[in-house]
């Protein structure tokens, strides 16, 4: 079963209330619109395409991705002396999207089909950067990698929109680097202080040590879930991306 835009918006608003109860300065709103593609966060607000359908099995993963990561880091960044941490330092998107996909895994929403979809987007982004045309990317996904026609078309359309949007390349790259970081003993919560890149982590740590940056105002709701905590602890031993979706 699937949720339409209005039903999903109600789930989002319930999630936002959870964070507002912990910090009354969380003012996020949900907007159902016809001028956005899919679901996205902009300036702390969640925008949903009015024709969007969300499979029930994807709801918790999407909430963890969009609200538990993008909205949480937006408001955590706003609480800091440097407001750039809410809008994003240069090259912040790789770590942000890596955190968001990791959140999907922690709530049990990173499935083999979801990972395959992300990989297909990476391939499409690579092909457009190499000069491939729309039909060439579509045929590669559909004919060579057996994506369904609708899925292949949607991936191609997503990557070609606006003349070519290569952001989709950073999702898996960010997740890979994040798994390496956690496998080396890194902690998750310092990464949620705002929107910054992996290269900024040393200065972020320095500013936290000097107490220039304030403690986290918000923590993702999923961290209250013992199963998510267990999954996070399991990453300390080091895991690859494929091991995240390996069936036991």
C-alpha cells in the first residue's frame, strides 16, 4: 500500500512535532506543491509533490532521511554561532547524503532495491558527465542493467533535469566514506552539528573541543530505537555498502 501526498504530510507533521516538543524553535512546515520533484527539504521545510505516492515500507526510511537528517542538521546548525552550518559549508552534500542514507539503514529501510536505485543514479550521473545523451543513458539502464522502463526513465529524467544535475553521485560516495569513518571509531553525533563536509571535520572537532560550538540541540528520533543503536554499534567493526543489505 502507498500513502498519497496528504497522508504522508500527516506523518511528517507528527515527526516534526516530536522535534518541536524538544525544541520549540523548530518551525518546519510541510508544503504540498506542484512545482517540486518528489520529496525534498528546503530551508528547514519539507516540500512534497502533490501527485507523490510513498510506499508504506519507505515511510520510516524517508522520515529518517529527510527529517532525521536534513531538518535536524538545519536546526542544529542554526543554533551555532556560525550560521553557515545551517545553510551548508562548501562540499557539505556528500556527508549530508551519506548520513541520510545511513539513517535509512539504521531504521531498516535500506533494501537491495533501494541500493540498486542509488547505484543506477550514480551510473546515470557518470554517463552524463562523459557526454552521454538522454536516450543513451536510458538504454544503458534499461537494456544493459535491467531497470524497468519506468524506473530507467525516471532515473534519467532526474539526472538530466536543469541541464544536468550530478548531485546523485554523492549519495553512495558519502555513505562509503561514512562507513570508513565509523569503522575507524568515529562517532556519529558530532556529524549532526550542522551541514559541513568531511574535510571540515578536523576544524569542527577543534571548535567543539574549545566549546565554541554548542552541544547538539536535536538528535534524530531513530537514535531512541534500540535496534537502530544496535545497527550503529555493528558498524564499529567495519562494513562495506553491500554488507548493509546482505540477507542473513
